[in-house]
């Protein structure tokens, strides 16, 4: 029983990790706090659902399609809206209000298009039995894809030109500019990467849970909890924090009623913010 | 402070400003009378006017913490929701003997106390962290109330209490609350307390160096703000004789408050009234015709305000008519 609960928490933690990554990346690089991140995740999840159930695509193909879609949406959003904000003072506070508005827009559209009924995908992979523990194949695949892409981003930040440029801009826009890096382009690419990751995360969410537009709030809470625990834009931190949250949520079901389990993220977030607001891992902008 | 030489131009401007002030106060009195007269006039919709007042009161409530103090609160609806539950649980479930018209003003004191307990740690957080802490506080509170024993907090079913249904009396309760909050906000604009709060918004460290007791000021503003939202919740519960988890902790309500405050102009007296009023009228128009449009509309309003008029309608007007500046604040 306990082993099963721990495994469930671990597997879903990989999804929480990748789901939070885009939020932390944008926040870390340009001090823009995307409070609509949860709604964006659910919007991508619905796009997956549309592709799979109406176009009868494989969910994994839908996931691959969402990578460039998310990237382009992110670049577009940056150029149309966020760019104008970044030049001002009080970027963080005004970005909160801006994305609070965007959150209302996305939620409203999702509620209009897909109503408040739960939608779910057929489960594509069978459940395996390993040493008396049921391992759902879909969740295992989601964990591996999520975790793998998160670790891939660590490699990207450390070894590639663009990754290093993103870290440089996160540390100081002006110093980066002095070194010949265009902070505007780097920010646009960061936003693109953030939403590409959100696209993948959305597809994984569609694979592992039934969808409703109101799920956005729960995923916003989870993403913020992971970002605050794991440090802004730190991929390894996000993965570890995601797993911690996944374990906390699934262990909580041993003691409290199932319908309270989304509150775990919120309570965890509230407590972490108050006890240790600097999180447990180094943010992207350090070093 | 530099002394300004008395010039005819300055005197003239001061007279103009005084006139504007009188006009605004006059408009406030006229508005109060219009609101108070609605129930006795024939052919008016009590629900329409009641909800208009509620929207303005909630915007003024959020304005105290977000506008004046600069702490953006994305979970402010929690105090409104707790206000409905403080009234609902006491009157509907426990059968408290305090008369309803008194309890809707006493009960919210409990919510103000909760705000102090939550604010003590939460107001140490700055910027986005505070906003998100409040967002999560609201979400967690909603889920916890949903899971409280059903014969205490009604569960998913809510608390219906048809025996207290008295919309006319509740309507006057809301008129009283609106007048009180508006008067408080006008007083705040020129008081030591209000100036202290604005100094926290502009630079908290500098404020504390200058001797402003920032923690006390923030907590006081937060508690008053929570009290007002909770009183609006209690009176709303009295008006409809019902409360339900789904409705009273909805993020939509926070979106409305935030949009009202920022559209009008955060940290001003007139702004939130104007912003909430305008949005309410537009929403009322859209709600009937395009029910799905109204939430995205609030979102579009926020996007436009942030990008093109960051100081709201009041700031927009001030930039064009500079001598109004001191007066609308």
C-alpha cells in the first residue's frame, strides 16, 4: 500500500516538475511572473485532447506538435505584450496584473470552448506489475518524458551558447548587453522555451488526469509551490521539488480525504513562503 | 519643505481645486441619496443596485491594501467568502442570538482577526510572493471549508437560511457600509495613516527608516480591508439568505476587484469607485447577452490598463488636467 502511494507520488512529481519549469524560467530571466501559467498548461492539455480525440492522433505525436506551437506562442506573446512591460520600473508587480488579466482571458475561452465537464483521453499504455506494485505505463512514460526534458534543459543551460546567454541575461540585462548579447532576443527565446515546456507539460497532464478548465488554479498553485521550493529556473531544483510535492500530495491521501489533496500544494506553498521564501535550491540567476 | 510664493495664479488654482473637491463631495452625497432612495422608487431592480454597491465596496476594500500599501492581493475574495460564512455559520448553523443587522457588522471582526493572524507572516513577503501566498490562502481556505463537517459549514450544499430573508433591510445595510468605506477612504487620503501607507508602497525600507512603523501600518490596513470585504460578504449573505462554497471563493470575484481598482486608479479615492462602477455596468450589459464574454473582458481590461494606462482612469485624466492632481488622490 505505502509502496504504491510512494510510486504514484514519484511518477506524478516528474510531471509537476516540468509543469513548473516555464513559470520559473520566465520569472528568473525577466522578473515577469506569469500567474496565468496554470491556465496555459490546461489550455495546452485541451489542445492535446482536441488533437487526440478529434483528429485521432497519438497523444505522443500531439506532444511533439505542441513543442513548436508553444515556442511560437511564447515568442509571439513576448513581442506583443511582455516586451512593452520590461522597459518599465516595477516589472514584477505590473506583470502580475497583466498576467492576472491573461489568466481570466484564457480561463474564459477554455470554459466557453470546452465547458465545465471533465474530459479525458483513453489510456495509451498498459499497466505493468513489478514486485506486487502496479506501475501505470502512461504515468511512467510521463515521468520519463518530463524528467528527461527537465534534465535536458540543465544541459542546455550549461553547454550551449543560447543557454549561457539566458543565464547571463538572468543575472544582469545590462552586463549581458555590454557583452554583445541582445537581452530582448534572449528574453523572447526564453519565453518561447517556457511555453514549449508548458506545451509538453500540458500534453502530459492530459495523459494522466481528466481535464476541466478549473484545473488551472490547482496547477498554478502546484507550479508556484515547485518554483518557490526549487529555485527560479533551476531545472534540477524543479524536478526535485516536483517529486517532493507529488509525494506530499499522494502521502496526504493516507490521512486526509482525497478531495483535500489539491490543498496540499497551497498549504506547502504558503508554509515555504513564510518559513523559507528563498527556496531550497539556487535560482538560475546565481553563479 | 520649500515655501511657495503666493501668486494670483496659485490662488486661482487653489480655488479651482477647492471647487473640484466640493463637486466630488457633492457627487458622493447625491450618489448616496440615489442609492438610499432605490427601494422606495417604483420599478427599480434592487438586485442591480445592491450588486453595484457590493462591487464598489469590494473594490474600495482591495484598494486599501493594494492601492495604498502596494501589496497586490490575488486572494482578497477569501475575506468576502469568510464574511458570508461567519454570518452563515453563526446565524444558520449555530443559531447565534445576536440580531442579524448587528451580527453582519460584528461577525466580520472575526475575519479581521483572521487577517491579522495571516497577515503577520504573509505581509513579510514582498511583491509576487505576497500575491501568490494570498492566492493559495484563498484556494486552501475554500477547500478546507468544503471539507468541514456538513452540519457545521454546509459542505458543498452551502447554507440556505430562508428565515432571515429581508432584502430591503440588507440593502440599507449595504448603503451604510458603502458610505462608511467611502468616508474612511476620503479621510485616509489626507491622514497621517494614509500617508504612511503610501510611503510603504513607494519605498518600504525608506519608510521604516523615516520612522513609519511599517508592520503595524500594513497589518492595520490589511485588517480594515479584510473587515470591509467580510462585512460586504455578511450583508450579501443577509441579502440572498444563502452562501455556497462554489460562489463566494470564486477567483472571478478577485478578478473583478483587481480590474476595478486598476482601471479606476490604484491608491486613489475616486478611482476604485469609478473603475468598479464602469465595469459593473459593462458586465451587467454583457452578462445577459454574452455570458462567456464577461470574464475575458475583465482580462482584456487589465491587459489594456497595464500596457497603456498604468495609473488607471484617474491617472489618465490627471496627465491631461494637471491641476487636478492633488485633488483626485
